[in-house]
C-alpha cells in the first residue's frame, strides 16, 4: 500500500535521511523508531509530499505523487507531531475546514466529522473551542482531523507526545481499531514501549539510516540474549573465572562487575537453574536475583552501541 | 484551483479575526480614534471666527503716540491674542513655550522711527523674542508686525503731532543749512510748506486731509479650492485616509505573522499535506487579508462620513478602486513578511519598524506637503503616499476617476511586486 524506496534527503551538509526503504501493508502498523533527530519526521514529510526528496521514491498504491494537487494525496492522512489545530475555532469548525481542503462537500464533512469525533470520544465537545480542550483531547482531535477524509494510509508522527497515560491508551485503542479496519499505519515514535505495544513491524532508524527492519520477535532474535539474569553476590573473598560460566549451555554472555553478575540467556527456564548450580559450586552466595526480558532498548543498544534514551 | 478550499480558508481567517472581539474592536476603533484626533489637529478651519489666535506679549517702554497706536493695532489684529507684560515675564513665557513671540518696544522708539522714516538716520530696534520651535507662528507675527509698524508710523508722520513737529524742525534746519543751493532750498521749502498746509487743512475739519498712513497696496481675496464652491476643506478626510491605511498595514502584519505562527504550530504542514496548490494557499491568505483591510476602510470611512461629514466629492468608483488596490497591496505585504520572516517573534520587530517608516514617509500622519521638496519626491516610492493622496483626491479634492487611475495602478503594481517577492522567497518545504 505504501512503499518507500531508497529515500534520501540532505539539509546543507547534513544528511537527514540516507537511503531509507520500507513498506506498510494494509491492516498493519509499522513503527518508525529512533531517537530525536534520527530522520523520522523528515521521512514522514517526504511521504506526505511536504519535502522533495533528493533521491528515491515514495509509492502510494504503486504510484508516485505528482505535485501538490495530485488526488492521490487523499489516500494519505497526516497526523503531525504538533497540534495542528486552530485553537480559536471549535472542534467542528476545524474539521469542516479540513474536510473542505480535501474537497469534501459540507454534507459529506458533516457525516464524517460526526463519525470521527465519535471515534475519538469527543462528540460532546464538537461545538467547544479547541483552546478549552485538555492536551489529551487536542491530541485525539488531531487524530480525528487526519482521519476525517477516511484515508487508507495514516501517517502518525509522534501522536502521543505530551499526553497523559489515559489519553495515550485511548489513542492506542483508536489505532488498533483502525488497524482492524484495514488501514495502513506508519507510526513514528521514540518511545520503545509504544512501538512494542502497537507495531507489527518496526523500522529502527538512526542518523538517517535504517539499522533494522523486522517484527518485534525478529528484532529480539538479533540480540545476543533474549533474557538477562542479574545476580547480586555476597562480598566473599573467593574468586571465580567468568569464562567458565560462558561455556555453560544456553549462556550467551556473562559479566562480573562489583559483585554483580550479569548473564545473558537464550532461555531463562533452562539456563537460570544451571547458572545458579554453577554459582553454588564456586562458594559464592546469591543475595538477590532478577530476570529481565530483552526489549527494544537493548536491541537499539546492540545495533548502534548507544542507548535509545541517550541518543 | 480548489475554490471550495479557498473559500473555507478565507472563512476560517475571518472567523478567527472576528472571534477575538477585543482585537476586532481595536482594529476598527483605533483608526477612528486616532484619525479623529489627527483630524482635529490638522483640519484647519474655513471659519475665521473660530481660527485659533497666536498668543503674543508686548512690553511697551515708549510713551510716544506711535508706540501706543502700534500696540493698539496689534491688539486689534484678528490673528493675534495680545497681552502686555514686563520684559522678564515675556522672556519666561517664551522660554516655557506659553507664547510664540514677545515684543519689547524700547524708549524713544516712536520718535526715532519717525525720524528714520524721512531720512537715513539710525533706525530704532524692536526686540523680538521668539520660540524657535514655532517657526510658522513667528513668521506670521513678523509679517503682521511689519505691516502695522509701517501703517502706524506713516499715519503719524502724515497726520499726527509728531509729523508736524518734524516738518517745523525741518523748515528751521533749512534756513540754517548753508550747504544747499538757493534753487534747492526754494524747492524743499515749497515741499515742506505744502506738508504744513496739509496739516492745517486737516485741523480745519474732520474730513479734510485725513491720512491713514501707508498700508499694503492690495487686498487678497482668499478662496479654498476644494471639490466645489460651497464645499469646505475637511481635514478629517486626510486623517481618516492616513490612519485607515496605517491600521490596514498593521492588519497585514498580523496576516504575515499569522502564517509564521501557523508554520510554527505545525498547521501549515497540515494545510500543505492536503491536495491543494501553493497558489491556492497564498490566494486564500491574500483574499482574507484584503477583505479585512476593505472592512477596516469601510468602517473607518463610514464613521468619518457620519460624524465628521467626510464626503466622496470625486469619483466613488475611483474611491473603491483605490481602497481595493491598497487592500491587495497590504495583503501582499503581509505575505512578504511571512516569506522573509523566520519566526513570528523575529519578524514582528523588523516589520513594525518598516511599517512605521512607511506610514510616516507616506504622509499618513502629517500631509506630505509639509515635507521638504526632495522628500516629497522621494516618498513617491512609498505605496502609502499613493493611497493617502488618492483617497484625498476622491474625497475633499473632488477629482474624477482619471485621478484615481494612477494611484490604483501604482498600488496594484506594489501588490504584484510584494506578492512576486513573497512567492519567490516563500519557504515551502517543511522539515
């Protein structure tokens, strides 16, 4: 439905997007995950026709956009990162305007806005000025504005920035409903939790380049271990060789630092007993044990050598 | 072009404009209030009875009839408000700006002026203290004073006691003057005796030999040239033309800043993502800006017409053409601000400075005829000048449509120039 192929864009000497390719199919949510400044918004802007790419192409239903007035633009719905709403107008007035921009008649818009406002739970506030809305309500209206003309492809650029957990969950529910309706959603975020919860496929982007494009399971499979066992040891004076631990079956990594042993395992149910048994043989006593599953943070760390939060 | 989208965008802009009632009131009321104020200041008056008099003070240290008559004549002048004061009081009053001019008549002024009238003897000096910031009033007082001194001194010399004494003294000096030839002495005696005879006739009856002194040998019939003979000059027409244009320009600033604000708030991105041409987006902005400008003109002039009796004495079509072309010019100027500005905050300061310069040099505050000649020529490159002059031509000057053509075309030219520059420099790409 949406195919991005070898997309590139530079602003002066800085390459914002470098040879980016991915696709979004019908009924799927694809996450574009990366730190701030990774090139996510520029990529979305090129897909929406707001920025002319230096190279590559964007195909919507197999066809490239041909200019500002190309009716193919109606196949796209943009939900920008900013709250792109006129605060001085009511919710209904905003939607009437956006309907007119997409060539919808007043009657068509009236039907569509009723449906869009109901979808995001703002029917009761249709006549109220947007300036009186909470941050979460504005975000939901922002989503409704992008959905109004019923586009099959939705471009969502960090649509949950600055909202409370309740509104965020409401937006997630909306997006999952849209997926069920068969829409193709491209979702940019720098929150790994959002990508983990929502996305069928995740494209990790850093410094303008795609560093991974896979399902969540596929990304985890790239980790040196999918589970991490953290063992705090007593301060005993008996030393031991960590290399011996690394040789145990199912152990992918082992590090000892300041009486804290970190062990990477493929399978925690099989690996953890073996590690503990080996540890008791060394004479050191375990004072605390914690098990942690691998996540996108660790994936990003493994792929780029940097933390997603610090990048 | 998507007309429905353009109409929706224009409607949105108008809705936002009218949504802020305080701002609307300010947009419409501010030009009216300031134009009314300037109108009162610069309206002038065809009614001489209510014309404001120039305040002057006089200290008369001379006891002669000439000086007394001079003070009396100045007091009677319709253009002056004369009071008498001491030298020190006059100096203080001028320094504090309470009066424009103070006149100090020195002792012996009348006698010395009489002697100087018929001979090349030393002329007496009148001390004139003046406020240098009120040059126009000083010039006017100087002119009136010259006329009144000439009239008073000559009147006294030809009919007053001072004149008789002077003639008697001259005849006595003639007999003692051995430097004159006999023929010259005879001729001069005949002249002076004739003058003495003139005085005696004047003494014989009130109607004989009456002399009013020298006066300006002409009178001036003044007639203000306005639209028609019975149409008085209405200074409010200039004030409303100037102030409306100024506030319309400030409204255009808001249009420009509005676009920058939309860009900052991500709205421009949403608008650009719709299947709309760039020209449609700019046309909508231009249309809404021009409509707001036209409404500002309409409200201001409607008030001026109702309250201050401003009339379109010239071509109504020309009046509308100038307003529409000026509104388009200001809307295009708003686009230019949006094209050149990076952020609303940065653009505001520079734009306000530019606008103030434009309205000041364009004659929106004070008429351009008060400018030096070179500046009057230079200001032809300012669109405001054409708008104000054009609106004045269509109101109190009562000129026909022909006189609206040049301002209209020039304003449309400026609109095209500003619009073209805006399109060329507009940042379309969103990152």
